[in-house]
């Protein structure tokens, strides 16, 4: 019975997508354009692609996937995800912490990062960049929380110039993502994340609500003034909110954000709230995204060491598939496979390997190859195959 329902579900999706694709051939509505009204076409295309896929599919992403994994580093083409499922993720996370230097905070050379980002884009994948900004007050790290950094780097502050240098470095990085047609690789840029925690210098206790909004807006406006128009912007508080209003307390505004995000590791821990809390938070961001005509995403999550062998199918997949609100998330990204005591994707030989493969096989979870099989009316081949397999 369940199987038939699933098949009928897919048919409904197919018919639904068929209809909506007719509507999509009309001129896009205002809210179907990115917040940057000078966004390059490549960026508009990415936005439209995600909008079209989001109601029925979820892209799977992994931080630093091409750079290193468990037991290896900087081996061209290698990926822990690919080793296990035979395919790359659909979305790749990177981090700009340390920009201005040669390597980022986790040792990834910025030149290589740019090259990978171009390759990913050319293969049909999606790139997102977070920014563990080193404090411009002392150049130490993002975790310097004792100096009220934000007030010092806003215009008029004693470290403003230092912040501008960082922004100029990052602007050149974005401009360096130039494609042969003169456009740039579109990037989902996710600055000042987890703003409601207190572990980063832009966290709730370390700057005022207004200060946070000002630095976010200043950053976006600065890039725009420098001609950087290949960015979609994500706002991604941590799970510490219970209501829409609390989530939006530090929201910089619709002109500055394209994607409403959620970072949540905590609720998967023993001390955490469990999957119902994750579902609740995703529902909140999904409602806001719908009201604002924007995207929503599970911007960072994971279970360290993948210590539950069924986490991908029994927790993550179930959460995403709870209802139409949770299904609406455009992508989910798990964190990096950094060290043997710090990783979020099972590697070859790991006990959760089979479960991750089962997650990969889900018709509505997209990996890189799936992005090449989107039909005219927005259906991904794997979904059709899964539907017919299920039917038999
Ligand atoms: C944290 C950890 C750190 C890393 C930082 C930035 O979650 O993975 O080891 O330096 O993210 O990527």
C-alpha cells in the first residue's frame, strides 16, 4: 500500500511539475529573482534551478569534499562521498576564513579552491562558501569573542580599514571565479553564520542586533559596489530559536538574503532535542521562505563520526520527508571529513556505508549526476526510476 502511495505521489509530482513548468516559461516574477538586482545571469540561473527543484528534491552537500577526506588529502578527483556511492555530492561547501593568505583555516589553498569551484560549476554542481572571518581586531580567528569586534569594524570603527582589506581580498577571490563567457561561477555566500550562538565574534552576546544587521548589510553592499554580482546570500542562524520572530531578529532584510538557512548539530546529540526539534526549526524557516518567496536550506548539519549507522536514512532522510514544508528545503550540507576524530560522511569501510548508499538511492535526494538528468519539466531521472522500481 505504501509503495502504491509512493508511486501515486511521484505521478502527482510529475503532473504538478509539468503544469508548473508551463508557468515557468513565462517571465520570472520579481520575487523569483535574487536579492541582488544586478545579479549575473549565471546566478539567476542557479537561483531558478534551486527554486524549481526545492519543492520535490533536496541537493546533498559536503564541506571540503574535494580537498581531503579520511586518510587522504589533495588527491585529484578523490572524494569520500564518491568512494562510497560512486558519485560526487550535488553541492560543495568551502570556507573563506584566512582570506588574504595562501590557505584557508583548514589548510585549503585558495587557488585550488577557485579551480575546484569552477570545475564543480562546469560539471553542473553548486558551490557554497561560508566565512570563518578572522577578527580584524587581532587577526586571530572567528572565535575571538572578547573584543566587541563588530563595533570596531563598522564604518568609523578603529579596525574598519582592516575589515575593508579582508573584503577586498574576498572580492578578488569572487572575481577570480571568471568563466570563459566572462561571467562568474555563482556562489551561495553564507557570511556571519550561527549568529545566535556565542562562539563567534558576531554572536548574539558580542554585538547588538543593529550592529549585526549593519555589518551584514555593509558586507553585501560593499561587494555590490565592487561589481561582485555572482552571489546568492544565505542567512543561517543556529537552532537556538523557537519562533519566526526570534529567527528573524537579526535578519538583515529581503534585499540582502536569498536563502533562509538553519545550522543544527546540537539536536542530533544525546543532550539535544531530537529530530522533532530539527523538524520544527526546518518548518519555521520553510514558512518564512514561502512567505518571502525565497529559498530555504539546511545549511549545516551532521552527526560527528556518523556514530549512528542509520543516521542518514532514519534521521536525516526522515526529517526532510516529514511534510511539504520540510521537503521544501533546497539542500542539506554536512560538515567536513577533517580528521579521524572529526568527520560527517562515512568513508569506505565505515559501518554506516550501507546506510549512506541507501540515502544516495533515494529518488528525491540529489547528487551531482542527478543534476545532469533534470528533464524539461523539472523531473530528475532517479525519481522516475525509483518510482518504477517501487511500483514493481
Ligand atoms: C569547525 C571545525 C574546525 C574548523 C572550522 C572551520 O566546525 O571543523 O576544525 O576549523 O569548523 O571549518
